[in-house]
C-alpha cells in the first residue's frame, strides 16, 4: 500500500484545498496519508515554511506542492505502484 506524507499547517487555505483533492484520490488508489503539521517541528518548518502544502511519497520524492493539481497527484500516486 503506497504511503504519502502531507505537510501542512493550521490556517492554510491552500493546504485545506489540497487535502480535499488528495483524500479521495488516496482512497481511490489505496494510499495511506500521514498528515504532518510543520509548525510542530523546527526542522520541518525551516524546510517547508513557504512551500506548504507539500505531498511526498514514502521515499521523500515530492509529488506536488503549493497550488496542487489533481492530475499531478494522481500520476504521483500511480507511480508508487
């Protein structure tokens, strides 16, 4: 089962929209999502502060970030198989 990490922060409208797109796609393709708030970890905050939302595969490859696109997310999830 593919594993996806979704880096986000509270109060991020782009993050909310991205998660709305990601959740049904992950469900359709059987992927598990781990949601991580970057503001709870200084290292993640430094890495992703101006990039969230960021969607990564288990190997750390970025699937999409910022203003995400459902077709890019779909292709990224499919590539995990």
